């Protein structure tokens, strides 16, 4: 939820990378995440989706916090799916059949 709040007010490629990594790792509903984020910061789904869509994925290359090469085409596909899920308020497609985020949410900076 914190990462969602961050992307609205700053342009850090790591925030986008972290959102995708969390989405690939955990099962959750985007509507629930956005409701929780709205308790901390004034934002809306369209604004979040737009910020994700505008994120420059080429900045993911050559960073010391990326431990493996990022396939930007694959990453862009994942971003498009996240945007769709956010706008529809649906379940996180990338995290299907993964551990529910509610189980570990106290330790995540999402």
C-alpha cells in the first residue's frame, strides 16, 4: 500500500519494480489495496493506473537494486495487466494461486 501511495507523488523506478515484484509473489485484490492506500493519501484508481502506465521501464536497467536483467517487454506486459486489474478493481492476476498477502502484510511495504 505504501508503494501505491509513493508512485502518485514521485518518479522512482524502484517503486514500480517493487509493485510488480509484490504482485508476482502474492495473491490479493487491487480494490482492497487501493481502499487501504486511500486511507493514507488522497488518490484514485485512474491516477494510480496512469502513473504506472507512464513509468519509464527503460530506467530499470543498470540499477544496483535489480539483481537480474529485466526483460522490458515482459515487464511492460505485467504493468498492463496490473493497470487492468486496478481499473477493474479485481483480483491480482499476476499473483493467482500464490500466498495471500493478508498473511504476510504486516511485514510488507506495499
